[in-house]
């Protein structure tokens, strides 16, 4: 008897290479709006933008700010720091999201792994905090839609990971039991902690050290050299470096 039947995946930076795709989309957006020539270098701007965007998303996940604040401030604050102002930040964000949806870079062997899991009869779903305007378009354009029975978008459910309500909604909708469910994601704070506190097993996609894991957890992994940790009495936390490694633990 296999351990799990229901696989809940994050999308951005778990299957869809957000870091690469967002950078390409942002560069295109600045070019289309005549902004890029006003910057000394796109690289220096992107570094500032990433820091601001990450902080705003953290506040959004914690329900400290609204979506409208996030989409305006990530452009106004980052561009103002380079002396650039006077643009309609919402229009820039809209074009940025349009460009994001057209990017199709996935992590290596994502499609092959999902196909193998589908062939074995696993039921697969997406739980994402991304915006509704773009998430389904990403799935369609990358050829991912066919693998997932349901797509749960936080904005539509009106709660975000790591809050337990989104996990409760997903499991209830799919008639999945906690014991037979597992969450696969790249974010320790939203995917792993959220699922762990809800009471289902998790897979942390470490991506060869590119995704952050708290220092005490990293220390345990290096010390005892294991594939999973039991951080609570009821759940396991697995760690993988590549998406294809999923098959070995499921």
C-alpha cells in the first residue's frame, strides 16, 4: 500500500521556474514602457525590486497589506529608488502579469515526473498564492493543466498559505484524508509550515540549496544525513533537490 494518494503542489518556484520567468517578464515590461533605458543597469534594478517584492509578498501572506498595495508598491518603491516616477503602476503591473503568463520555463523533468505520477494513479492538485489573473494562464501555456484535477488559488478562496483555511478547503473539496495527502512546495514559511501546522506531510523542494531552510533544520539534515525529519509526532517533512526525486518517496 502506498503512502499517499493526494498530491498538493505549489506552482511558483516548485514546478514553474518563477525566478527565471519573472526576471524575463519584468525586463520585457520595462522595455515596453520605455523605462529600461532610464536605468543604469537592469541587474541593479532587479536586485532592488526582488527585495521589495519579497517583503511585500510576506506582508500579503500575513494579511497585513492588500493586493492593491502590493502591486502598486512593488513598482513605485523600486523605481522611485532609481529616481523614476510618474507612471501608472497598475498598468505596469497588468502588462507584467501578461508577460509572466507567456513565460514557459519549468524545472528540469517536471513534465516527465508529473506524467509518471499521473500514470501511477496519483490525484494531483495545485494550491497557489499567486494572482488569479495569471496562474491558470501559466498552467495552460506550460502544458501543466492536464495533470491537475483542481487548482486552488488563494485569491479566489480569500485566504493564503500558510493559513489553515486554504488547506482545509482543498482537502474538503477533493475528499482527501490528511493521512493520504502531502504538500509539495519551495517555501518553508508558506508551504511547509502551513501544511505541517494543518497536519499533513510535506515535501520541501530545496533546489540544491537555492531555497531557504531554517538554520536549525539545515543543521539537522547535515548532521544525520536523512531524507526526512519528523518535526511533529503526526507528520513527516521530506526534502528533495530535484522534482524527479518525488518518485522515490511517494
